[in-house]
């Protein structure tokens, strides 16, 4: 079967560095951090007391006002990840200039937004209600407001999108899988346009306790939150949780050309693999990540030497960063000195199921502006590498091809490759 | 009576995000105030919570308008 070409024509983002891709991008290039001490719930008894938080405020200032994106009556029924998904989707569609107006357009436009842990905050609250007040006090909106695929559901209802309605749940690879799978739906002619990405609202006591129990979170920077996320640095001690959503509008190439849309880049490669090793730890030899990247290159018909920029998974965990770096080094071979690889999680934190989508957007902006965003807090790399890890400051260079990695609990790996469109 | 009306109206306004003056005696939650079947279930739960009463399912089905709710709750709490 012949595959159709797929391009990205719209971007939408809600993140700890702000709302809207231009604002977030400029904060990212200015080496800012979205991390701070958690102060809206009790954290005194938790080993990790920091997270990267969405700045609340007016949309004009690039901050988040949920009322601009979803009616207050509807917000009350859902967990915040759905509100974030609505905000990012509306932005992405506006940015693309596409609206599904005719019946045919509606039926050829779908939604594929995932989340890693969905409405875990609301599930926590409802469990307490059940215990304290009994089953009659459980809201009819409890289930539909927590289900992960309801992000796709709400977005489809808001914008009248009647094509494929789907979702992905692959932990920290969710956002990348969502974009990759959605691109394939277009490539295989199941849709002409897809609204795709990931959303997450994990900053609550239960999630912090759970991820801390996995020994995944940073615990040594409670008094210096902005220093907590430090991928590749020798003092890194775990990831800093983030929150938000990233959504892109994917479109069949001729469809985008015909309406004169601005094209950010083409989705040329998508690779997937499984570690089959451990539920939380990556395989020591980085084989899963390597095969995911190699599969994406194969699909793209490119060589490792074609890669200009890599947005790393790079979560700032002691184990994961070096394993990924090893896999990338093996993939690049002699080309390593020509590549810039950064972890933008150093600035926005780890958005779990939204991470892959937000980082895909950063990769697309890197291609647009020919600039690689920095890895902040990288004071003393724990390993020597020929790859430029963009410590502290962005790196200007020609970027025609960008690869974005996402690896998740369960040993699930996804790599996306974007290429400047002709 | 007016106290009950005020309390019911407040709940309806909050849950359905409608203007208070739209919440008239004959206003139907679903036909006039934009509620769907899930909103209706949640409204009844909110009435139960506010007035400390239990509204059985068959009685809940008969509460279709603001007036129905006020009448039911006036009787249930008298």
C-alpha cells in the first residue's frame, strides 16, 4: 500500500514555560525553568516537594486561564488533563487555519490524544468520597471525566471532528506514539487531518508519592527547585514532574498545500520498540531505544548522518540518561560530533504522557528557526561525549532533520523524525 | 418556601452555569436550562447533599423543572 505524505500545520501547547508555542519557545531559548516548590497541597511528608507548574494568569501574558478554553461548567466535570488538551487543541487548530466545516471535512478529521495516567487526581478524590460518604455521592461525571480517551472525546465534540477518535496510553512514550500513530492514520488514508498529542495533570499527592516510591523523582533539590531537572549532569537524582499538553495538527501533504497552509515540517519517520526487560528500568545496553531510532530512520529512508538535532528523552534519572546517550552514540557513529542533542525536560520537567508531544513541538520549532534549545543545569556532564548536549544555552545550526525520543515504563519506546518540507 | 427556592436556585445556577433569572418555576432542567441526563443526576445529588434528604430514583425522575424540585424538597423537609 502506498503511504501518503504527512505534514505538521498547527501547534498548541500548555506547559510550565507558558501557553502558546511562541511564548514557550522564547522562554525555552532564554534558558528559563518552570520548576518551583509545590505550595497548593501538603508536601512536607513527601521526598520530592517540587514540580514544574503551569503559570496561571491571562492568555495575553502567555499564561493559563482555563476559562478561555473550556466553560467553567464543563471544567468542573473533568480532570485538568482534559482542560489542557482542549486548550492545546484549540490553539493548534487556530494555528493551522483549518476548521472542519463540511460534513466531508468533519468525517475526514480525527483526534488522537493520549495521557499516561489520566485522571488519577480525580480517582483519588472519588475514592475518598466513596469511603467517607458512600456510593450515592459519586458523581455521574466521575468516570467520563477521568477516562484517558475523553480528552479526544471532548476535543472532537468541541470542534465537530467525526473522523477516527482514538487514544494512546504508553506511559512517557504516549505523546510520541499518539503523533506517530495519527500520522499513520493519515498515511493510510483513514483521515486527511488529525489533531494529535498528549496531555497530563499528574501534580498531586498520590502521583508524587507513587513516582517517589518508584525512586524516579528528584529528591535533593527541594530547596532549589530550578536546579532539580539536570539531565546528563553528575548531580542529577531523578526527574522533576511537569504538567500540561502538547497537540499538533497533522495533515496530508496535498491537503495542506491545496489550502496554502504553513507547513512546519514533514513527519518522515516513526519507530517503535519494546525493551522486554523491566517494568521501570531501561535495558542497560539501550537496545530498545536504539532499535526505535533505527526503525524511525528506516521508515524515513534516511541515514544517521542525516540527523541534525535530537530532542532526547533525557529525564534526569541516574540510569536512563546515560543509557540513551549510549544508544544515540552507537546510532550516530562518526557523525556524533555533528549533532546537537538536548533534553528540554531540564526546563519544562517531565510531562509524562504529554512529554513526547511537547518535545515534538520543540523539535519542529528547532527546524523552523534553525536553533537547538538548551539543556539547562548541565554544569558537569557525568560522561564524556562527542555529541553537543547544548549545555545552558541554545545552539544555532542548520536543522533540517530532527529526531525526538520517548521511552516509557513497561519498556515502551517511540522515536519520531521530522524533516523540513520542500 | 423562599429560602428553599433560593437554595435550589443557587445549586441550579452553579451546576448548569445559567443566569438566575432563567431559573423560573416552569423552567425544565433539560429543555430550558441545558442539562443533559448526567447533569440531571448530579443536580439531584446536589439537592440531596444540600437538604440532607435521600431522593429515590423514581422520585428523581419526576423532578423535571425548578418548580418540581422546590415542591419535592419543601415536602421532604417539612
